[in-house]
DNA sequence: CGTATTTGACCAGCGC
DNA sequence: GCGCTGGTCAAATACG
């Protein structure tokens, strides 16, 4: 599941309070994602320190056990959430194939409503994307384009996300030695989605990709993307 | 030759 | 008002 799929079809509110970030970290570790989280992995040296600490501090060992148990429990919850997400997506696809016109209208309405109440900040190491909505914000708030931030490990400033992007600018940004590139969805002006791609200051192998807006068209098929030479 | 990318110029917003 | 910064435009250039 890609960001594109989520944004083009439906957004699921997986927000379960502070649990969300923990789940994300759990998933990153369990699935060996592309994302390199500085606080999500332990080096061999750190492992040795932990082992030594465990021998010296029984209470810390107990704490570690509790953390591991919590980690396992969260992994289980994440699996359940992913499963329900898959089921919902299957339903959505089924609905779209049966009555696409009526569905897209309602889906667009739903997305507009969500855009009004959500400000998204996503950290993801996969090619997929998930949305975290803030239910506390009033629905009457000014409609803002949905913004998501994705961290991706990549060698170049290009990364495949299922859409065809056209570069329209590049700029050196303050406090960052690497330039920021600006892209528009090639379906523009019909599609309002833009993305900014920039290298992380701490780790140049990590790209910070900021998406603004939502695609108002279906995701191009892989064959179409190949024909167009999508990056 | 058509399309995509590059890059300097321009503009708007913001803080002082 | 001025300077700084981020975002966008558009002419020039590269590429297939």
C-alpha cells in the first residue's frame, strides 16, 4: 500500500493516542524498514552496554522485560490494525469497481472533510504512508491541503512512489547544505499535489519528502508509469 | 522536435 | 520599510 493509494481512495483514522508512535517504531523494527531511525536501532556496542547493565542492575532487566513485552503486545495490535486496514481497502476497491461514480463523489466529500480536521505529520520508512488525524480540531476550521512528511532512504533525489512528478524548481535552503527540489504531479493543473524533496541534514542517505495536497485522480498503472519513465 | 530539467529572477510572507 | 527566506515562474538548455 502506497501513500498514493491511501490518499486516492480513503484515509483511515488509526489514531489511538500516544500509541501511534510506539506502533510505528515497532513496525520499523519488525519489518526491517528502509528508514533509519536514530533511536530505533541498537548498535552492537550499545547491545553490550545493555547486557552489562542487565547483569549489574536486576531492576533494569525487569524494566527491559516489560519493554519487550510491551513491544510484542504493540506488534500484535499493529498486525490487527493492518489486517482491518486491508479488509477496508478491499471493501473500498470492491465498491469502486461496482459503482465508481457514486463512490468517488462520496470519497471526495469525505476527504475534504478530513482535510479540514487533520494536520498530518507522518514518519515512514516504507514506500507506504499512513495518516494520523487529529480529531480534536473542529471540522469548521479552514480547509488546508493535507501535508505529510515521509523519510525515505535513497541514493538519489529520486524515489518511486507510484506517481509521475515534474520538477519545477530547486532551491538552496537555510540550515541545510543540500538543495530542496520542488515537484508537481504531472497531472497538474488538474492534480494539485506537490512534493518537496530534501536530504536530511544529519544523514544524507535519508530523503525528507513532503507531500502537499491529495491526488484527485487514480494512480497510474505500473505499465503507464513505465511508458512515461516515471521516477 | 517535443518534453523534461535547470537555474536565475521574481514575488509574497514574516520578523525586526 | 527593509532584508531575509521559501516558493514559484519561465527562459534557456538538455535529452530522447
